[in-house]
């Protein structure tokens, strides 16, 4: 009787281990497919964003330090005093 119980126990462990490995293998394949899909989508989005850059539709305002020249060169604004104090 004891030998039969040991054989049944080992057979149950073998069948249970085999079924568990098959079930977990299918779940792992599903997860790999999902991860691959997500990575592919992220890669495609990165490529699309890298290729298309929106044009700037606004003009930059000149700062207070520089005059707003149209030729592209920035020159310092010169502030001239009307009079100087006598020393």
C-alpha cells in the first residue's frame, strides 16, 4: 500500500508540474506579445514625433536691453542723459 501511495503522489506531482508549466508558458507568451506591442507603439510614436516638428508661429519679442532691428543684429540701446551733474 505504501509503495502505491508514493507512486500516485509522484505521478500527481509530475502531472501537476507539467500542467502548471504549460499554463504559465501560455500566460508568459501573452505577456510577451503585449510588451512587444507596447514597445512597437512607443517606438513608432517616437519616430513620428522626431520627424514632424511644428513650426513656430509666434515672433519673439525683443528684450528691453536690445532694440528690435529687422536686420537680425541686436544692438544695445543707448540711453543718453539730457544733462550731467557738475562735479
